[in-house]
């Protein structure tokens, strides 16, 4: 095994397109039949199979299965909830994609 006493720290800067809010992320909620929502949001709370969790801007990449419950997202119009039976969610590069059955 190799051990090192040096630590390298790098600063990553998120590249936001002109006019976009750096506190927001893209959310897309789809079913097998339709697009339920697509837009910028501040936060999303999901009913994960091992417990509810919230996704905010700059969240680490994750893929999670969802169980029956409520997806709640906060956008410019306030909070909105969608009741789902099951699904999957993926977070990557400030884009949250959710495929659900309602």
C-alpha cells in the first residue's frame, strides 16, 4: 500500500448558463405516458425506498428507487406535491430526472 502525506484540493466551479439562477436545478418528472413537470426548482423531496430525502442544487450524483408517497418540489410558484406509486430518480450535474407511476 502506498501512503502520502500530501493532500491535493481543487476548486470546481459550476458553469451556469447566462441568466440561470445558480441556486436552482433542472427538474423533469415523467410517467410512461406523459411529461408531468419540467422546469427550474430550488428543492425536491422524494419518497426513497429507504427513507425520504431532499435534493438541492449541487447534490452529489445519485440514482434511487422511489416508493409510494409524495414528491414535493419548490419552484417560483411555491411548493407543489405529486402523489406517486413508485419510480426512479437520477441526479447528475444539477439535473434531477424522475420517472414515476402515478
